[in-house]
C-alpha cells in the first residue's frame, strides 16, 4: 500500500500538433508507460496518474486549472517527449498552484545506433524539447524541481520519490490548523514570528486558546477512558514502581492519562494537526503535559514547547513526509555539549517532550520533578535513540522572509548510561564537524528548537522549501564557513532585491 494512497501526482506530457497523429500516438503510449512504471516503483509513495498529452495553450491551461481544483492532486510532473513551444505554457503555468517537477528524461535509454532515422529524431526530442520548457520556467521565475536521468534508473526514481513526499507534506499544510495553548514563552525571540505572513506563505493557521479551554476538556474526561489509557501505559512501557497501582504516585499516572486524553479530544474536536504549550501558562493544569505530548507526536501530531508554533508545524509536516518510512521524527532541542576533542557530541533532548517514534528501546514511563512551571511532577517516557544519519531542521522568521535551515548530522549510540537523566535523549555529531557545524547554525540564526528526523534527508527539505518559496540553507559535509558566510550575505541581497 502506498503511504499516501489518496494522493495523486499527475504525469503531464507536452507536445504540439505539428508532428501528426502517428507521432502523437507514440508520445501518448510512451508517456503512459513511463507513468505506469513510476507508479509501480516500490518506493513511490503516491499514485502517479497519467494524463493525456497536452498540445495547445487551451489544453495546458485546462490541465493546470484541473490540478488546482483537485483535492487529490498534490503536484504535477511535466515532460516534453517532443518539442512543445513554451509560449503555449505561459497561461497555464501562471495559474498553477500545485508543486511542479520537471522530469528531463527520454523514452529510450540508449541511442539505437543502427536504426536511428529522422522518424526517431522527430519523436525523441526531449533533449531539446525540455530545454525550451526549462527556459520558460526560468523566464517566469517559477520554483520547480528538475530531475534528470532515465526513468528506469532507481537513483532518478528516488529523486521523484523525495519530491512526492515533500509535496505530501506541503499539501497537508494547506488549510491545516495549529493550536497554541497560551502564548510564547516570555521574552523568547526565535520561537515568535509573524503568524499572518506564515499563513499567507505556508497555508496553515495558528490560533490561541487559553489553557483554561483545555483544562475544561481534561476535567471532563471520564474515569473509564482514564482507566483504559492507564492500562495501555502498563502494557506498552516499563512503568516505574512508584507509578504502579500500589505505588504512591499512581494518581499522577492517572492525571497524566487524563491530560493526554484531554489533549487528544481537544485536537480531534477542533480539527487541529498540532499544538504548542508553555510551562508559563498552566493555570488549572496538574502537570505540564509530558507523556501526553510525546504520545500525541507519535500519533502524527505536530508539537513544540514554549509556544513554538513554527516548530510544531514543521514537526507535523516532517511526520507527514516520512509516513511509512523506517525511523521517526521528533521535536528536539540542542540541550548540552560534549566538547571532548576526540569525540565531540551534541546531546539533544527537551525537558520532557521527545517523540517515542525515534526510540531504540522500550521506553520507560517515569516521574520526576521538573524544577520549573510550579506544577506537580510530570510523567514522561524515557528512552535512547538509535545511531545513524539524521537531520535537524528549523524554520525561523528573518523579518522579511522565512528561512528553512537544515543540518545533516550523524547520530551515535549512547556512550554512557546516563542513569540520572530523566528525559529521552539523542547523541549526534553535526556535519561538517562539531565546531563548524554549530558555528554555521549560529550564523544562520537557527533556533534551539528543531525537528529531528531519522527518515528524511536534506533533499526532502530542499524540495519542501522550494514549494513554500522560502529560503533554504543547508549545513552538511561540504560546508565551509568562509563560503557559508558569503552565502548568507548574498542571500540577504537576493531576498531584499526580490522584495521577499
Ligand atoms: Mn525548549
């Protein structure tokens, strides 16, 4: 089954009437064959739907309008098997609101050296037909992904797959609602930002509810529901002895279950795809949500602490993009450093809320004091996370634009037991190395809050940023600080010149 079984990407081939019926018949046959092969590729998470060849400005406009109106269509792939004069595309591209991937491929992989004649040359023109199409996209300054290579090459299919996942995340954001319980943590800069601009740019809305509205729902949760969820905790996690039914903090576990159910009902009833809360606004709450926030994330909801609506929305988008893939996505914070020159590491964590989708072991369900917030000790899931390649991603508001910043990292196995650390944790090494990776992040203004992903790479995020039309900055293996600073400086001018 496909991860996005209700979503479609339309495969649209461009041509023109010049070549006659025979050639156009072949164009349609070949296009259908390519679309079917892409659709059947094991990695393809969406339905690739073949569309009839477009040969005139009217047909091009119609398919773009149809794509805009279709709730199933999350993007279109275009390919010019023959030449398709690109002025024909202007009106259609002008109204197209869905992400576009320009697939620069060719039906035949090899040149048939002994058979090639002028009929073949008339039909197989993508090497120049796609250049004409590329020109008009560039001339119109349109964002798109260009994928080059033969359609049966797995590396090429992987690039389409990454884009399709990004398109699914983007589609999910359109009309999405996020709720913020309370406001921003007082005086914090990076978690704040322009929610009106975000709605215009990203398509999702963020609105506040006083924490009292949530408390009301929590207080109305039935004892029977609370019993059932408490039982689920015992079945799913290694629960600390003090939280067990004969333990002295059993009531705290039940309180935590009630909070989780209140969150769940509130989000379901309001049609929300994610939320944020803040320990500075917990009036009427018994505990800061710990296990509840963690488990809601594991169900696919976005979350970030301290009123950080941008990271909450990003966590949701990345969870959507990674659907069906091995590994998880979680709210994360660069917490503290290990500056051993022989083995420098970042310890990522949060005061409670790390998503168990990234757990490498059965989480233990524990209760410990929090030290801030002034509420009862919160219940939380504690676990380690596996070694392997990962990314940290952050959306920040630069005032005149949003910037999506990504750092490629390598997670490592825990090098010690951390017996007294009462929160879930991850250890990683940033690329290109600890000092330059962190320096680049700081220079780019990256937040301390991120979405940490085990199953997405920088290509997904780059495609996603293109769809959103925002700045994309990557810190990876080849990042070199001198060049990196120049990139930021030059981008500053670019975005000012484009009035973005
Ligand atoms: Mn935080």
